[in-house]
């Protein structure tokens, strides 16, 4: 009996995949192709090594004011969370039964913070912050986590060099390329 159910399930999955592939090229007559300008507006990702960071600069003091005005309603006055995610604390808890995953305890790269804030925050107005504001908010959140000092100013030259507490806590699914390895 279990073999028959497994075979039926596999057939159902296969049929769904075939139909999905067949329809992938169909046009539904709605919408339009995005323009190159529209695509460029969202092509703003930042790599862990800092590639893609825009020009700009922001410091902790500026970030505190911007955070209070645009972030604290969701993340708490000092990044403690409520109603949205907690951003601060949790360092040393990742091996606990209930780890506290925050920017300071879990995220491996400071550039990830910049990238996420730039693309998705504030929640009610994504991409509304200027690069200077994103650098400043990033500096403030990193300061709250004890990662940068209170007088820190961040820019495209120094953000990627910040060593996050959990930088070595992730393992790539792909082994690093070696000089003589074939792709």
C-alpha cells in the first residue's frame, strides 16, 4: 500500500512539473516588460566584500536620529524589537536551545545590514533612505551591538572591513575555488 501511494504522489508531482514547464513560455496578456531604468532601480545588491556599495557616509550620531524617526516604531527605541524583529543583543546565544538571532549575534557581514536596510526599510517606504542615511542607520545598529565605537563613521571604504562576531559561523555549500580546479 505505501508503495502505491508513493508512486501516485511521484506521478502527481511529475505531471505538475510538466504542466508548469509547458506553461512557462506562455503570455497571459497582462502587464508589460520592465524597462531598463526600472530594472536598474532595483539592481542595488551589495556583496559581502562591499562590491555594489554606493558613495556616501554616515555616522552613529546621525544614525541615532534617523533610527528614532524611521525605525524605532517597529524595532524599539534601542533595537530591542517589538513589534518587529529584535536587532540588538543575543551574542553568545547561538548554541542555546532558543538562540537570539540579531544583527550582532547572527549576521556574518556588515554589508548585509546595509543591503537589507537599503532595499527593504523602512517597511512602509522601502528604498526611501538615501545612501548617507543607510550608512548612518547601519553605523547606529552596529554601535548598539558593540561592533563599532560611538564615534564611528561608515562609508564604502570601511563597511566591508568590519568583522562581525558571527563572520565564521557560516559554511558555504560550495567549496572555495582553487587555482588549478576546473569549473
